[in-house]
C-alpha cells in the first residue's frame, strides 16, 4: 500500500508541511457538491476508504463514501451514505458533518456531528466493508461536536473525546473524555483540556479547542492532533496543534503545544466559504511517516505531512 507522502522542502523547517499539489479534493469533485472538506480517511484493503463531508448546492451537510488507491486521487460516490437502523427514533438522517472513522477490533466506526431534532450531537455507526453502514445510538445528549474515538479500548471500555457545545457557532469549547462498555451507554466523563486564555503564552487556541484525527499511540502517550480557535478582528481563525495524553488515563495531558503546528496561510485555507480555517480530521501513517487530511476554508480537502517522532519531540520541547 502506497502512503501519500512528500518529503519536506529544503525551504522549510516546520514540523509539518503541506502537499505541493494541494488541494487534493476540490469543492466540485462531484456534481452536487458546493464543498468537500473536514472528512475522514482510513486504510482499507489495498488502498484507502473515506467518509466525506459534502455540503450540497442547497447547502445541506451530507456524508458520502469514497475510495482511493493512493490516498490522493479519490472516487467519491455521488449518492449519500444510506444508514441501516432498526431504531425509528434515530433512523431518520437529517444532516451530518465533520466525520471521523476509527477501526476498533473488527469493524470501522464512524462518528460525526449528527442533527438529532435539529440539535447537534455525536452520531455513531459502523461498517465492516464500507458497503453497509449500520447506525447505532447517538453517543451523547445535544449539544456536542467533534466526537473522536480511541483506536483501542481503555481499561476494557470504548473511549471517546468530544466537545460539549451549544446550538450556535459555539464561541467557547473544551475537550472532554468519556467511556462506554458497549458503545451505547457513555459515562466516566473527564475534562481533558480547555482553550488557553493566557495571551502571553498561546493565543491561537484562546477561544476553543476540539479533538481532530484519531489519537495515535506512541511510546510517550497518545498523540492527539487538535484544532484551536483564535477570535480575531476578522472572525474565527482555526489552526492545528498537538498534545500528548497519558496512555492509561487519556484525560491527563502530559504535554501540549504553545505554538501551532499548522495555521491557515495559503489561498485555499484563507479564501473559501469560511475564510481562515485549517481543520484536521484524519491521519494515516506508515511507521514514522504521517499524512494528515484537513479541510481548507470549509471548502476543499488538503494534505500535510510529517514524522510522528518529530511531532512528539516538537510537542515536548514547546509545551505550555
């Protein structure tokens, strides 16, 4: 399996760097789409599969399936994912956005921001083959966003990060941790991290934070790439940072970056439906090499690269 990867340019010393051919998925990659961004990718068979946020031309947020041999060139279904669900109370899919996909034990779990009675919460489904998608109970009460599963059980339980929110644009937000024995009943809620309000240390994450891609297990702990938000005179600015969480108690933050690892700086990150947004949603890796998928300006999908060991070292060296 070929990992989408491009070596660092000699012109940069940044810990993560952009793909020279970004964006890899343009806003009109399928006939109905206004934009395709903030989407999830995983290794699957001899290539890659993904669940993509495709806002249509009625500006309704929908989820579409896609496949790729190389992780760069994608074939995205023109039709939305049709979930199978035996529970009438949650079976009606209204809209959904910002999905993540996580393989745990024998299946791929999909989490996304689901509209339950038009209020945001964490929808959950699973698939074995990316053909049939079975929806199960929503994880939490509204309001909640950014549901991100851990790729293995913690203390025998499924584990998820989330960001309790409100029904608006959420001008606040902390990351919390929860556990479940069965992916239905969630508890053991623990606070993980807040936005950082010390203007003398780290302003890019001063308004809110949210979990990004599925955490990566390392010798130093769980590597969590997350997004942070700055409330500027020009509106919200979304950037990416990283933290190291305790391997056995992931609600305990060991290290957390003061500087961002990527911020919106290119045209496709700064100009679009929502300017100045770099939103990390998925990673794939081959050993130390890491490819990260992120949304640009809530419009397109782009790639960035790095080395896991270098990112961990960067977090430890530049921790708050």
